[in-house]
């Protein structure tokens, strides 16, 4: 499931709380609605995401656990990037 395109991004965007379909789509850089719908269906079937009564999407306890693990990877990646900047200060950034 985590290898599917956009799956981790959707989980990451839901880490701070419930989002409706359109706000979630906007946070995911405007991915197509068909892809978002498909990924949300897969994440719901995997018990990582659920719908709330207000028609939004939120993480389940299993999804929250996955995001806790992603936070660790995120922190590691920030340290890695800082180390690369320290060792290779003239390397081009992501926008270059």
C-alpha cells in the first residue's frame, strides 16, 4: 500500500486532522480527483483512513501509527539534508 503513488502523501496530509475531499486534493498539489478517490478507497480498505460523519477523511488509529513512523523518517530526512548542506554548500537546491 505504501508504495502506491500518493498514498504516503495522503496519510501525511491527514496527520493533523480531518479534511474534506477538495481541501485534501489541494494539499496534494491538485492531484486528479480520480486518483485521489482511488487512493482513499484503498486506504479505507486497508483501515488506515476512515470517513467521518461530516463527509471528511481522517486517520484511523492504524493510520495514526503509520504517521508516527513517518514523522521519524521526516526528522531523519531533515537532518540528512542539513548535513548535505553543510558538506556540500554549493549543491543546487530542489528548485534549480
